[in-house]
């Protein structure tokens, strides 16, 4: 089981990537 900090960091990075991709597309 991954640490909460690592999981949060991964989720944040994934969200940021999706947001950047969406912003670039729009």
C-alpha cells in the first residue's frame, strides 16, 4: 500500500496533467 503523501502527489500530478491537456485543447 503506497503512502498517503505519494498517492496525493500522484493524484495531483494526474489532475494537473489532465487540466493542462484540457486547457491546451481548448
